[in-house]
């Protein structure tokens, strides 16, 4: 693993056009869904990220062949001879768990490693297992692996998929992928409504699945016997887009985002407007411009269509420079606050109280050596560093490479000063 660092000199004001890449979190479960359709599935709009490489590795370990070129991935799932998700691969990326439902549906059995620890807090898999059990799978936990069997075949069921923190994105993906080939009718209540789930459902429908209620918390599925491989383009990455919106806000800049779907960012745009930032829709995306000083605002993360947890850190960075005090409440991952201590090293005035952080706006952020801890926390540090006075060193930028396609190149093209250095 390359241990690159970023050297970021600030402050700079961003201006120009940024093309948003395809969505990582749509691409990963859609890649796994290729298991359901023997043959060659061709996916376009795939971002160039280390998480996507890990997913390719995982698919190959099952027996698939993968080929990547020009933002396209071809997954040949004609042969799946090892329905086994190895710990050595799954521990690198939790989304590896989304092979579980497709494998069970295709092979009648699956053994997938439990994902293990995560920097954003405890992330159980009970809802995934509940969904699959309701469809008739027998599930045991053995030596750190989820061992699932559906010898008698999967059968449609009425499934309530809510958990203590609301819906679950990848548990919905797993249950949906298993239900599309289960015998009879399945109703999933409390399905996640995130655009990435809608994208997965649309891809499954293109493969021949029968799903209604797509985009709503109630999905109705009529199982089919076979699915066919397809060509499909994944949606633009709403979290990458939201990160650039926050970048414009924190640097008092002006950006045009292309390949961006503003309808996936309504809660974010609403917050930006109350922060005194102007956001307007444009033909293939949007334009965002600072209107002077950022105003404080309160943010609570919620399942879609609420404000996404994956943008909480980046917006905290922006609110550090707001006039007034903001309260940020994390309702999806109550411990997802690794960035608080690092932002504080850059002279942010933050106070954490359980799942809340009180952000007292300061006049300026000051550079410091900081440590990237997880993907979105790292993005927040990049934004803070662009706006901070002086030279910030960010260590462990491999966390950023998991989810942002050439972030430094995109930011430098609109005026940032970021150097990637190998250590
Ligand atoms: C997806 O993770 C995303 N990952 C995450 O993106 C994102 O933060 C998260 O959804 C929430 O939006 C991918 O799509 C690959 P959840 P997922 O299950 O599906 C609890 C990023 O930065 N829960 O929707 O794993 C869970 O602890 C990442 O790109 C259970 O209790 O998240 C959390 O409180 C990180 N039991 C809540 O549900 C379960 O079995 C929502 O998590 C599953 C989840």
C-alpha cells in the first residue's frame, strides 16, 4: 500500500468546472449483482478507485473474470466456482458483504467473511442476515465467516428491514439481490431509499428482475428463474458532488459541477442555502457560488432523502469558518467523528457531546500536520487545508483514494495547491 501524503498550501479560492465521477457506492453493489446474471455484464461510469479494484479482486476470487478500460468494467460471471468471500479481501472493504445475497441466489450457498472493525464505528450485519433468513436461508457464524445455505431454494416473504438507526443501504442491496430470484413474491418494508439502491434496482430490472416501488421504502419483488447480463451506466457520485459543493463554500469560491444530479442532493442544497451559499441547477449539473461569509446552521444526518452521513465531515469543515455556532448531530453512525480532533489541530473550535458536535465558527483555520482516518474524514481535512493559512501535511491519503477519483487533480484544476508526495 502506497503511503502517500498530501502537502496542501492555502488559502486558495476555487473557481472553474469539475466533472463528477460515477458513484462508488452505486458501483460496488451493482458489480456484485453481476453474479446473478451468468455472462458478461458491462458497467460504465465506473470511477477509478482502490475500492473498485478490491471489488474486482473479490469477484475474481469467486471465479469471475474482470476487465477494466476507460471507465468501463466487464464482469464475466459465466463461472462462479468458489462462493467464498475471503477475510483477506473483505476486511479491506466492508462493501465486500454485498456478494452474500447474490451468491446465495446463484449458488444456493455462500461463505463470506464478517467484515470486522471500521473507523467510523461499530457496524453490525444483523439486518443483512435477517433479510436472508426471512427468505429461507440457514445462517451460521463459523470462525469469523457467515455461512449461508439455501438448499431448498429461497422463498419470497414479507420482510421488515428496519434497524435501530433506520434503514440499511447494503442490507437492502443484499436482500433485494436474493429476493429477485426467490420463488414467489417478496415485500421489503423499510427498504433504504438511497439513490444507489434505486440504481441497483434499475440495473436488476434491466437484467429481467420484477421489482416495483423502486425508490420507496416498500419494494415488491416477484422472483424470476434467470437474469441476463446487461450493459448499464451507474449514476454520478452524489457524495463526491457534495464534497465539491462544500469545497466551494469553505473557499468562498465558484464552481460548476457537471455530471451531477442535483435531485439526489436536495437536503444538501437546502443546507447550503441556509449557509448563505447560492446553488443553481444547470443543464448537466449545477453552479455553486459563495455569497460572502458562510452562516452557521444545524445539520442532522439521516437516511435518504435526509442529509447524508457521508457529507457530515466535509460540512463540519465548512462550518468551522461560519459566522456563529452550528450543531451537528450524527444519527447514522454516532461515533463517526474522527475528524473532530484533527480539525481542532487546525484551530477549529469544536466541542463533542455524544453524537453532537458544537461548531463555533472561527475567523481562520491554520495549517498543521494531520492524519487521515477514514474516507470522508480525510476529505474534510483536504477541504480545511485548502482554506487554511499555511502548509498542511495530510498523512495516510490512501483513505481518500478509496472513494475519490484523483481528488488532488480535480481540485488543482480549479485553483487548489495540492502536492501528492510518496513517503
Ligand atoms: C453504506 O454503508 C455506505 N457504503 C456508507 O458509505 C454509508 O455511510 C452508509 O451506507 C450510510 O449511508 C456503501 O454503500 C458501500 P447502513 P452500509 O447499513 O450499507 C446500522 C462511504 O463513506 N446497521 O445503511 O454498511 C449501521 O450500523 C461509506 O462511502 C445495523 O444496525 O450502511 C448504521 O447505524 C462509509 N445492522 C445504520 O444501520 C446492520 O446489519 C445504517 O448503515 C446494518 C446496518
